[in-house]
């Protein structure tokens, strides 16, 4: 990894004729992630529905560009957010997963005065906004969680093929959600919207569309549109009725008959990808010791463990029967 202060030079002189244009900067951000110049804090959250519990790993902050000593949160389009998720072999958030991440961590409230001008998408504004978030995190102290997820590009059932016509820009629509807060109102008395899945606890300044005017095209960028909080593709599923555990593909469960509720609060999801034509899945893997069934992390009660125990019991019973017959004949 390379520090942001070194990478930044590749973008040209700030506000000068050599500064990289927004579209080129979006491609550059994805390239830096693919090259490994990113920071991600991977941790699990838990969701439950009925007899099922899901332990899902994701980054607790938007993916940062740089290294552990110096990095920033970039602003990205929906297209770029999906390309970053693809590069890491994962997915963007659903509104339900955003809500769960917000309430299970210590969410840094969205503060509108972070942004002096939401339309200013210059590099200087992007860096200044990220440094402002860093100041808030530092002021909390090292004992506090640092979950600054902001506003996110998300997937909802509106991306399902049958629902595409309701999108403002058709297949070229990006849906954003979040800017979460635990406050019932803004500084001027403004009323945030109830969150999708935790309305009594969490409110959001950005609902997932609804009125149409809040949906952008896939290449829209403004200072509030953060890089994605990436969700890993495999998760640990537990049947609470018997304790049985296994690793599952998140996308399979998101579209499953009843278990989709572990991932979504708005209906089943036929895909966890923002449908962009130029970013097919594949080619990346999520880092960390929490990848599917890693060494030393075989979940208790997994099918292999249960099968082995079953074989041992059958063999013991057979040996006991043979011993009994030998003694009685």
C-alpha cells in the first residue's frame, strides 16, 4: 500500500489545468483499489429472522484510498461503487444492512455542515470532507468505535428485472440511502425520514428513492456520495432451533423464499449488484481471516462435524452390538 499523500500526486496539481477530470478520477480510484492501495476495517454484524441468524462481514467504514497511516474516503458514483465492490469480490449494502451496521456500531451521525457545498466535487473538497470525518473520529478517542458510513449507493428490489421500469432513469439509475442519524430532527428542526428496518431507533436524511427525484444516474457524483461499505460474499448462517451452522453465499440467501429478510427489508433481491454493463463480477477476493471456512474457523455444528460425529456413533453402536452377540452365542 502507498500513502494518500504520495498517491495524490498522480491526480495532477489541485485546481490546475493538469488536475484529473472527475470521470478519469473515478477510474483512477477503482484502479487504486485493484492495485491494493486501500484500507478496510472488516468486522461482522448480525441479522436475525425467525429461526435464522446471519453473521455477515463488511467494512465498517467506506473503502479508503491510501494506507494505514494516511488515507481518505473518496467520493464516487454508483458505477464506481459497484466496480470497487467487484474488485474486492463483495457487494454494496442494502438499506437493511446499512441500518444494522448503523445500530450495531457507534454510527458517526451525518452532519450537514460537513459539506460546505454539496455540488463541489473538486479533489480539495473531497479531501477536506474526509479530513473532517477523521477529526470527528479522533475527537471520540481510541476507545470508541469508528463507523462513519455516511451516505451509500445501495441495492433494493427496484433493481430486480420486473421492477426496472419504476426507476427514474431506467436501467441507468443509482439508488442512494443513509446519511443516518439518531437525532429526531436536524439543527433547524428539519425532519429526517424513518430508516427502512429500524425506524424507532435510526432515521436517515436520504431515503431509498421513493419520490423519484432522489434517484441519480449511475455516474452522478457529489460530495455526499461516499465510497462503498463493502459486504463480503460469504457469511455464516445459524439455525437457532438446532444450532446448525454453515457458510452460505449472501446473494443466494438474498433471493431465497423467506431468508431474504436477513438481508433486505424491502423484498427479495434477485441480485446484490448495481446493474452496470461494464463491470462483470469476478476477479477479486475479500482479504482477511474471515473468508469462507478458513483454517481454524470451521464453525461448530458444521455439516462436516455433524457427519463425523454421526459416523463415530454408528461405529460405536455397531461394535457394541457385535460384542453383545459374541458374549451371548
